[in-house]
């Protein structure tokens, strides 16, 4: 143990670039001196020149070499600490499995982000229409991919602002499990066999364009949402649609939403 305690700092000291340059310079000087005794001028000249060059480099870049060795040691310790911490976290925390329903819905989360913002030409209106039959098939028109496919966790994290007093609307008891209005509208449409279509148009002046998204339910009711970002405009229109549909169902006008 005593020998290892002595050798460990010695090995760390020998790993330093400054020490390596110093030892190399000393070694070449010794070789040059030994070569002088053998009366070999070429050998002495070469070893002496290399020793002087190493000494000059050591004097010029000693500060930089010291900083490099210090930074290398710092990053090595930090990397070792991070690895140890990750191993401790993995061994301490049990693996959490998400609900099956969440896996089925979260599989399509990435589609909305890719279709939420599309290419636009200044001053030229752009629109996209998507019709969903909620039976697994979708008919697309324009460059939009799918409608309302972003899902957050199924666990209720935020209180729902939706009035849950309507009778005849299926799925209201699970509506608070979703935090985004587009997902809530899609869930209600699946539960109640609603046919929802969306059309988004980029309008307004060139320096300040505005996205206007229009939602249609069963080709009967239309709800608008607008924002400078398409994703926010879709979210606004979905919020208006969910609240309006539930309020109208509660008022006894559910026959207006029957599929044509």
C-alpha cells in the first residue's frame, strides 16, 4: 500500500506534457555528453541540436502545455463523474412503462411537428386540407400530412377548461387526460364518429403573415383559429371547436352533428 501511494502521484506526474518535454531534453543532453567522449562530431551535433530545440519549445510553450494537461485532467475527471452518476441513476430508478393506449397515440406525435410549419412564398397564400375518417385511413390534399396527431402524456397534468356537463358526448370522462386541444378534438371525434376536416391558409401582409385554420365537423359547423404560427392557429381552432361542440350538445342540438 505504501509503495502504491508513492508510485501513483509519480505516474500522474510523468503523464504531464511538461515533464515529458523536460525528460526528453535531459535525455538528449546526456546522450550528447556521452557522444562527446567517443569523439563523434556528427552524433554530438545532432543530439545537442535536438536537446536545444526541445528546451526552446519547452520554454516557449510551457504555459500552454501546462494548461493543456490541466484541461485534460479536468475533463477526464468530469467524464468519470458523469459515467458514475448515470450508472447510479440507472441502478436506483426502476424502469417506467407507459400505458398501451399512450404508446398507440404517441406513435404519430412526430407527424404534426413536420407538417405544422410548411414552406411559404411571401405574398402567396398557401392552403392545405386534410380529411380524416378516423377508421385508420386519411385522404390528403396539399402538402399537409395529418391533422391533430400530437399527443402528450395520458396522465392528467393540467386541469381541463372544457365544461364537462354535456350529455350525449362520449369520452368526456377521459378528456382531461389530454393537454392539447387538437388531441382532445381528435379523441372526441373518434369516440363520437365525427368527421373533422381542416384547412389552413397563410394570409395577411408580407411582413406580418397570419395563419388562419378552419375546422369543419361533419361538413356542418366551422370553427376558426388564427396565429402567426400554424401550430398555434390549429390549437386555437381546436379549442374553439371542442368548447362549442360540447356547449351545443348540452343545449340539445346534437342532431345537428349527425353525419350526412
